[in-house]
């Protein structure tokens, strides 16, 4: 082979080797770029998950603290996480007739959670409504297994839904012995009670059976105006819809 041809062959071989190296480097660069893009997507996705987790509100948890004295009927404490976030139907079956109620799980979730828990544990069964008032305060009070206004479930919890509360006819609210001492006792407003201060958790309303309450109220109390209903009222059962 002539020297000139040999030089051309060597030059062509060098060129081909350079092209192979260039193609190999380009392929490696593409692989690195793809891997980098995958990692970037993963990082973005992880970041988005962190943001979602950071902005998602923590689930509501209710605090049911030990109350002074023993439980009138010990059935334990409700779960900390409320079972209802919306309205739920309930039926109060009494010796004088049935009263239908709508419980407000949105505005008073911890109260509704407690009431439903006690109902499902048969806490209210065979208990008498122990107080009837008339005049500026027109309520029938129930929920004490002892029947004298001193009994409770052995725990207490904070007020809810009291800001601007109005105790109009049909209101369902919690009785208490001071702020944040709610237990099991509740009252039903059978006639507007405008003199009542907004210190009692409103957790529902009466949807049917107001005539039952009015019949009880018409019977009066002993002593008159604030005392035990003359028409005896015994809760037979409290049923929560869906349970």
C-alpha cells in the first residue's frame, strides 16, 4: 500500500473512532438527562405530597375529661374522633310519645358524638326527665339516670355552638353546671326562652313531636314553675339513625 493511501486509511480510522466516542458520549448524556428528569419528577411529586399533607387540616379530636364524682351509669367514654360531621336523625322514645330530633354534627360535633355514644350504650334508657320549667325559661330537662339533676356519665367536655345562641321553641341544648362542664343532661325548649343566656351548647332541634312536649308542659311541675314534671316522662330509648 502506498504511503499516501496508508495515511488516508489511518485518518479514516481515527475519524470513525472519534465518531464512535462522540455517539457514546451523546448516548450517555441522554441517559443522564432522562435519569435526572425522573428524579426531578419524583422530587416534585414528593414536594407536592408534603404540601398537601401540610395544608390538609388535622382531624378534629374531642376531649372528654374526667368529671368530679362517680358516673351515674358507667358506660365509658366516647371516641375522641367524632362520628358525625353532618346532620343526623335521632328519635327520643318516651312514655308520653315519640320526639324526632335532628342533631347538628357540623356545628356541635363533640356534643353530638357524646350524645350518640350514650344513646348507643343505652345510657338514657329507663331514665326520667327530672325537671320542667315555665315562665321565662320553658324547658324539659332529661339525661340523668339518678333522676335528681346531679348525675352524669363520669366525664365532661367543652361548650360548642354557643356564640349568638337563641333558645327558641324546638331547640335541643346541653345542660351544664358552668362553662365546659357538659355531660349527659340535656334540655328541650318547648316555648321560646329568650331570657336564657347563650351559655348552653345548641346541638340540634326538634323536627316532630312538639305536641308531646307541650302536653307534658301543660301538666305543670311540682313545685310550680321549676320542678319535677307532674306528668311523668320516662325515656324508653334513644335511637340514632343508621345505628
